[in-house]
C-alpha cells in the first residue's frame, strides 16, 4: 500500500509520487521558481515522455544530455528553466547511481539519525540545506521515514501542525494554508529589508 500524496494536485502525477521515492526526489529538485504543483507533476511528465510508468535513475543517468533537455523542453515544458533542470535531474540520478546503486530509498534506509539523513540529503546535487530540510520533513510527515531526531533535523519544517512547505500539503486546503504562510513570510521579509 502506497501513501497518498497530493503535491501535484493531479491524480496520475500524485499516484506516481505515492509509489516512487525517486519521483519525490525529482519533484523536490524541480520545486523552485515554479508553482509547487508544476514541480511535483514534473516526474510524471518525464516518465510519460520516456514511455515509462515510473522513473529509473540508471536510465536517466546515461540518457543523452541533449535529448534529455529536449524531453523536458517539449511543450508544455517540465519547468520554467527546462535546460538547467534537465542537467540537474541527470546529475541527481548520476549521484544516486554512483552512491546508492540507483535506489532513492537507499539514501535513508540505513540512517541512524535525522542528522545523518539531513547530511545525506544535503549532499544530493541540487539540494541545499532548506530543500534537504523540507524533504526530510516530507519523509517524516507523509512517507513514514522517521529516524531518531528527524523533526529537529528538519528544523521548523518538521514542526507538527505547521503549514510551511510541501511537507505539509495533504490536499487543496493545506495547499492554500502553505501558500498563505509563504506570502506572509515574503511580506514580512520585504518589510524588514534594509532601507525600509
């Protein structure tokens, strides 16, 4: 039984996210400078264009780079910056092949603590600290991956009952709450910016 995910807000894309941890990692990677639903529907679009019902890190890792850019750039594009993101998705898959035999779940399977898991996520290409913490919170809150200290390692994103990020989205209502939180955080940051 796979977890029910609502990050793409599109049944087929969410179904893939529910059964594929690689799809979750790729969606998280794509989640920047585009609406979250667009980012998390990207793995499904990529799989469809590859003629698959799932993503395979080994296949993507060795895919012709120019052809992969073309795959992500076809209309509708997978991301606002399909060329840059095609490169990042391939780098992520190459890293997974090199370090984890292409198995995304191996990133967290044998970790002993949230701190160790955060370090592993932070080492993934395209994952900075914030993205790693959000994904760690997503693993803990929605995917049942909860090594000791995972909430602390995820920082504020691990807080129970919060509505800060993709980790907290379980449907349209929570999506609206996360959007409202982000909008308010942006407004507060702008207000406290130097020169105001």
